[in-house]
C-alpha cells in the first residue's frame, strides 16, 4: 500500500487509512534515519548512534522493539511491508511510497537539465522549495547525527534558493527580488552569494548607488567575523562603480560582469556559485588525512567538501568518534572556511574546539575524531614546486580520461574511478586496448607506478586540470 512521508518540517507519515501515529522520539528518530537513506540498508550501529545520544546496553534488542512498533503503526494506517531487514541492517522500502526529500532532489535535477530554459527551471525550483514546511528535523536537535542532517538539508534549501534567484535574474527585473535578497543578507550576512545577487539585482534595477552601498555593508559584515570579501565580490563592486556590468546578450534583465560571468547558455550557474568546480581564485590545495589505517593526500578541486563517517561524505573517515556528517570545508573565494556540523565530539583546530566557522591557513592541524587533517597550499612561485601544467591530449585520449574520471567529476571526488570495463564500453574500444591507453596516459601525466595506478591517474588528471568537472 502507498504512503507519504514528509521530512522537510515536522516528521509526518500518511497511509491509506490516514495519519500514522509514530509514537515517541526514538520511533520517530529511527524512521527519520531510515527515510534519509530510503531504499538503502542502514546498519544497526548507525541507527543506534543516530537515534540515541548514548546507545543502550542491549542496543540490538531495543532497536528491534522500536522497529516492531513502527511496523505496527504503519500497518494500522494501511502500510504493510515498508521496513525490510537483512544482515543486521534495515531499509525503508520506497517503491510503494513517496518521500518529500526525494521529490525535491528530482525537481532540482530537472531544473538543472532545464538550465537553458530559465522560466521552466524556476518553476521546478519553486516547486522544490515549496516542499519545505519548516526547518527539517528540528525536533531532533539533541541528536547530533540527525541535527547534522538537518544542517545539510538547510544547506540544500539555501543552494536551491540561490539557483532560483540566479535564474530569475535572467528573466528580467522582478520588483520583489531586491526585497527578498535584502531579507536573506540580513539573515545570513556571511553568505557572499546573497550579496552578489543583491548587488547585481540593484544595479540591474538602475540603482547603482544602492548597489555600491550594498557592497560596503557586505564588507562591514564580513569584517566583524574577521573576513574579507572574495575576489568575485570585489570585481563585481568595481564593475558596478565603473558601469561595466553589462546585460547578457538576449537576457535584458540579467546583468553580469563582462568577461567574468557564466555564459548566457548556462544562466543558472552564476560566477561565484560555490557549487561550481572552477572557482578561479581557489589556489591549488592538498588535504592530508592521517588515520589509524594510514595516510592519504587529496587534491581539492571542488570548493565544498564534506567530512564524516557516512559513506556519502566526500572524505569518508571510518571512525566511531566521527559523526556521519561531521564538518564541512568551503572555499569562500578568499579563504578556506571549516564549519563543524553539530558533531558529537567536536572539530578541533590547533588543539582548540571550534564553535563557529573557522578560517584555515596552510599548516593548521585539524582533528576530526581520531583523524588528523592538514591543508597544504601548493606553492606557485617560480622558486618553488608547482602543479604541472595540464598536457595537451588528443581527442580520443580526452574521451578515455573523461570516462575514467567520471565518478570523481560527478561530485564523488574521493571515490574510486570508473572500472576498466566501464571505461572501455564508454569509449567503444576493447578492454585490453583501453588498458594499454590508460597506461600511456599514466606515463604522460606522471601517475605513480603502483597497484592503484589508474586511481592515481584519475586523481592526477583532476588535480592538474587535464579534465575538469562540469
């Protein structure tokens, strides 16, 4: 039987026979954790860590009791067989139901596919944003894992709102847009993207003086937090001051800095959007992660990285002391900003626990659980070692390398690259030929000759810019 589960606000479930009486907080927390991973199995340990501040001694038995009550409540509302068990794990069966978060993600994906039709994209984004009924998972603020998920969903909503506002700017002047952006900068004065959109909107409405004053307000707000405006904002202010902020051809309502903004063919992806993987001012940076299992070095080519024990994190740290989504690292346009995401055990920089976004500099020692993390900015002066220039590749080589790196470029930077058979199929060559060509590319790019050579090749290709996300 069908059901509808709503996460984006107070947790609610409706079945064919009406609303489901979920019971106490533990029942609700376990169901929320299952819904966040709908269709995927969640281990007993993860459910216990997420639904209890301190897991009970007889954890597995207690969890089975909670799941039994949930199944009974769902059955009473006409929903049967929605929670499945297998190998000490549980999954929420989604084929027979509808979850608001999944619909939001589907609408967001459709909006990005419609980036060349801003009006249609705006409609999808408005529909996605309309699914929120209030702060997501707010009732679980005392449970660190679910509180972190709540932060993640709040960030998702903010990102979708950025996309919607940027798309609306391409459609022409909207009298309500400036007011909405003023509310947003007042609520989140450190989010530079809101300021960039506000300044652009004010200038497009013929309010140059107000746009210039908005930049000064932004500078003052950032200064209170010890920050400076990023290069994109500084350049935008200069364009406004010199009247060189020009409307994009064919989009009379969209104003953008000449030669620095997204092209008209990609109106939803604004210049300083932190989801972009090609932030011009981001210096070559390597993240060094040392855990009990060993050490790894990751080139940072995307300006936003999540750290946690959840397999979906960008940097997965398999440590019981690390929360599922423990912390985020974000390039603001001028510095790296580390933010703890309500973790159980905190995030430490140089021995001190951080309670607010913290600016990192090269050499800072970060501790997440038992993992030690350090950022290293790769020098670029002629006297020091620099990242190699991306080599010139023939078109078949580019296609082969793109197929290998596709999982990394899709946003899973720290996942394994595509398998050999998958690469061969993608480019239409025999497997043995693909292997020979990948070996040649590894030699060309200087990838280490190790057992994981092709994984190193993929990361080297991304780090050097031989392939780029997008």
